[in-house]
């Protein structure tokens, strides 16, 4: 389970490091917001990698509220970040 979560987090970081597409910008993403989410997910990945799956309960998983505050609309990055949140919550419930 921990390896699966690390793989999801890694894939999200890689995707969020890439430049925004026009559709992403139209859905409310900015370069700064993309970097902030990438950094937050990267920190979670590092914590789990270094300290183990027991740390999942201490990681932020309120990405939905953050995206809502920023006015992000549905699209590929919103779905990606929502999936990361879901995976973190699932891991937390089984930890």
C-alpha cells in the first residue's frame, strides 16, 4: 500500500512540474498555484519515503478546499489532485 501511494504521489509531482496547458489556465490554474500544489505533494512524498506509512495521518489532505478557494474548476489537474487527496485519505483510514 505504501509503495502504491508513493507511486501516486510521484506521478502527481511529475505532472505538476510540467508547464501548464492552455486548458489548465482556463480551469483556474496559475504557475504559482501549480508549484504550490507540486511542493505540497512533494513534501508528502518525502515524508512517507523517509519516515514510513505511519506518517500518513499527519499529512495534509485538504486539497479540495484549497482548490475551491482558488477557484479551480474541473479538469485534468483538478482530477489529479483530487485523486491524490483520495489516496491519502484511504491510506490514512487503513494506517
